[in-house]
């Protein structure tokens, strides 16, 4: 008989989402196909035939309780309305509780498919509290910029025995992203073996990230990282590098003082702080006084473009009504028109963490325009990059490259445009790849060394 127990801490202690709870559950209740669950159990049993105790954090309907050879399966599921699969094994049970208040540990196996929720949607106080707890437990700097599945991965490692096994369906990005560095450090420190199987096809259509089956074997202490690709028919092929090519993953490097990449400015909601030409004219805001040119995306540009001139900016951004005017909140004398614009923003529109944590909700620190603008995401070869002649400020997903020393701009531009990013970056979702800021800094340093700029 399947046991379904309800914990009293569910409403008080569960991880809080910025949006409403119903919307969250609708978003993250994405179930794993049974064919993949069967495959996972097959891979698990190739390592060990029987597991005494099995834990499933974020169990959903309990479908991971099927197909395995175990003594006891315990699922933890926060959604009290989650339906339970019919004919659940008699030695399986589900507790309606928060995974992060569950105290038991020393399980032989932790299995499942934890929810995927971006860190921006998690409540700030919850992130601070639990990142601090995990930093202490892992003895690593667990970052608040980690998405929720990373918290679940950490819990799985902490809840299993010294010789236990962790087998989770999680985004493949965890093998390379800075937000999971603490987890990788923790694994390497303990010398556990890691096997990561990247799906070559979309397993979850609603999730914009490449899925993987990740198996971490605590019993096998050879400190080896192994990578594989899973075809649509679930056949497996070993690959040499996490990139899926014969090239090593592009390193993460701290920035140099002379030339460096930097994230785009994050002033707040784009529809408040980045205006279209129509909106600028509607509010009678003057270019150079009230608003400054900005770029929030390089989508209007073609890869053939090398320079973002004033004429091209006017044609592709201004005339096409792109969000291309950043409100100038740092001017010493705020004009009446700009103040009127700020006063006209309803409180509910500006009721965000960013705005609420400023002395004046609309006043943000200004930044200089970068020498180069580039797109952090791309699908083939490498990101778009242009020389920023118009002096546009980079915002959000359009990072910039700043030059503090003399450099041949066109030589550097050609170096970036011809760099083989594609073979050295892990896929983010399908064909989409994303280059991190400090990966771009590594490319910049390679250029500096090649051109002997340091000398």
C-alpha cells in the first residue's frame, strides 16, 4: 500500500517563487518519459544490482519508483495536488514536504528529475539563506545565481552515503557554468567519478536547456569525468570532451586591466529604462540630455556588420522602433520632462527588487560605452560582434568589450569573428550556445598574448 504523508512545514519552509505558486507548479511539473526512466534504471543497475534505500527529491507523481530493484523508495514532493501514478510499488511512499527541510540522509541512491526554475524567480531571502547553508555544508562558495536544480543536486550529494550513487536528469550546462563551480569543486575534492550523458534531441519541449542524465558514483573514487551523447533511440556514444568535439572547453579567466569583457548594464525592467523612438518622442525626451543610445540585443545586426555607426544605428534600431534609448538617470540636472516620465510610472510596474533597493528607485549607476558590442548567444561559429562607433551603452544580454590600452580595433575584431567558439562551448539549448563573460576574457587574453600586447 502506498503511503502519502503530509508535512506541516510545507507552506512555511518551501523554496519561495517570485511568481504565484500555481504558476510555478504549472511551469515545473514536467514529467520524464517512461522510456528514459527505464534507461536510467538500466544504467544504475549496471553499476549495482540492488539498492537498499532510494530517495527522490522533487518526486512529482512518483514515476521514478518504477522499474528499479530496491528495498525502499521515498519520494519528496512539495505539490500536494500532484497526482500519484497508479500501481505504485508497495515498497514505495511519497511525503508531501519541502525537499530542503527534509532531514534524513544516508540513502544508497538519489534519483529523479528535479525542477528547473531560474534563480531570478527565486525569492532573494530564500536564496541568501540556503546558499549560505550549502556553502557551509559543502565547504565551498555556493552562489545565489544558481538555478534551483543546482540546489537539488547539492542536496542529493549530501543525502547519499559515502559510497552512494546520484542519478539525476538535469541540464547539461552544469558541467561548465560558473554557477555550478562549487558543486564541481566538491565532487573533485572527494574524487568521485562522474558520467554525464547529453541528449542530442529535445527531451522536454518546454524547457530551453539541453538535458542530461548525470550519474555521480561516490564508490568509484578515480576522480574521472566521462562524457557521452544519447541518440533519439537512447543508444549511447562516448565523447572525449564536454564540448562534443575534440577541443577542450574554453577556460574561464579573470579580466585583464587593458582589455576586458563586461556584462551589460542591468538598470531594471527594459520597458521602463530602455525606450523606443516612439516612446522617446511621446514623452518629449531629448537625446543626449534625457536619453542615451543603448543596445539590448544584436539581433537587428547581421554577422557581416563590423561597425555600428550612427547611420546604421538610426536605420536598424531607431527607425525600426527597437528599445535603443537608455534613460539618463545620472545627469546632474534632471529635466522636467524626464522627471515627469519617472513620476508617471505606476508603482506596480516598478515594484521590483532592483528598483526597491535603490535610494531613488530610478537612479542607477551609469557606465561607459564599450569599444565593442557582442551577443552572448549564438547558433553557429560564434557571436555577432561590432565596433561601437555610435557609443551605445550595452544593456542586459548585450555585453561589451572595453579597451583601456591602444589596440588595432580591426585586427581584434577579425580575431574574434574568426575564432572557433563553436567547438569550445557547451550547448545551452539545442543548437544555441552561450559564451560566458570570463570565457570571452580567455579569448581576449589569447589575443593579447598572440599580439604581444603585454610587452
